[in-house]
C-alpha cells in the first residue's frame, strides 16, 4: 500500500509533477492513435494525480485488495486519463500506453472492466453514481474502511438516473461516498446543452455535503478531498470546474474539444506547446 497515504502535508509540487506526467502520457497516446478524448483527459489530470498519488488507499501491486478505495470513472470515454494514471502508478506498464485505442488493446477509448484497476464499464453514461451507491452500501455492510469515489460529468447531470442515485446516497447517509463532478462546460459538439446551474446548490439541496473548486488547482483539490474524509453522515460532492485541454493553450481555446483528431504535424506542435507551457509550471 502507498506510504504517503493521508499525509497531513501533501507535497503539492510532487503532485503537480505527477499531473504533468499524466498530461504527457495523454498527449503521447492521442498522438500515437491520431485521435482521442484529449480535452477531457487534460482537464481531469490534476484530479487523477491527487487521487492516485495522495488520496486513494490502493495497492498497485494488488488491485483486487478488498479494502481498497474504489475509483469509478463514470465517463468511460475519459479512459485516456485513467490509463495514464494507472500506468504512472504502476498498475499497467507504461509501454502499453502506445496501444491506446488500437484493435485488441486493453486500453480502449472507453473503459472496459477487464483492464486491471478498472472498477466499472463506463461507456453508457449516467450509471456510475448508481453503481457507486451500491458499492458504498455493500462496503458499509461489510464494515470495510474503504470509500467509493465516483467521477461524473456535467453532461451526466442531465440524466435522471444520476438524481435518483443522488437521492439514494443521501437517504442512506453514505458518508463513504464521494462524487467528483467534472464541470468542464462541454458536451459532445459544444457547450453543455441544458443549463445545470447552480450545480453546487442542487447537490446541497439533495442532501450532500458539497464543495465547489477550481478543478485545476492542486491545493484546492487536495483540500476538498481532505474535507470529504469527515464522517458527517452525508455523502460528499465536489464540483470541479475544469478547463478542457488544460496545459495546451491551443486546445484550451479550441471550440470543439470533445474529440480531437488532427494530422501528425499538428500533434507534434501540440506536444511541443505542452512542453513549453509545462516548463513554466511549478512542480
Ligand atoms: C447514455 C449515453 N448517451 C449518449 C452517449 C453518447 N455520448 C458519448 S460522450 C457524450 C457527451 C457527454 O458529455 P459529457 O458527459 O459532459 O462529457 P464531455 O463533453 O466532457 O466529454 C455523449 C452524449 C453515451 N455514451 N451514453
């Protein structure tokens, strides 16, 4: 098991360095395949670095450990970020990342639960939170100290199943459950279709202990995760405002950042831009 678990003074610079590595892997995967869900991946890289290198109780050498914290990626198409995190922490070989999206690869463009470290299949949107409720209930019944972290998107808040699960989480007082809501403002071909604001107030009204943060600010992410450890008798929701394409200015400005498919020369330019930008970031 990782030894810096729940460290009181996490090394923010080290976590930012991990986030940079995740972004580097994400861009390399997409460049190799010529396409991918890069915008979302770059947007949640900070969150995944904070989870896999600080907050989650997990053992990369024993992914089936019964008392592990569960991380559920509800948006299966964000898999590129999960593959980067799983490789960076040693669950899968770094060399396997080059197979992203290829026929027969374990690293599909959407998650399969046959890949080590993956808890649920996430392709059909809107089901992650409900599955997380079931797991959190089961773990509580078993007396397990494990917690369940469910990533979901702003688009998924337009699905009724998400709010049925939200009601159930509060009803059962699941304080071993943390919803991580990636509000990146996009949905497929453009902006989120339905206005979901005020997002945080909605979760509060549903009975969740709620925080709202800049999802690309490592200090804010770590602080919100820490607060979510408290046993308040309520499930926890963290609303993360993230920037699609974070770390690559051209992608940050791109109007259609849902799925990026560009020519090899453009990928080279995006990678070079990332490396130039990364040099200016602490960590
Ligand atoms: C139930 C379901 N409906 C539709 C889709 C097709 N689909 C794939 S990604 C996507 C956009 C979803 O938006 P969001 O979840 O906010 O993700 P982002 O735009 O950040 O990628 C849609 C509609 C799906 N995968 N599952």
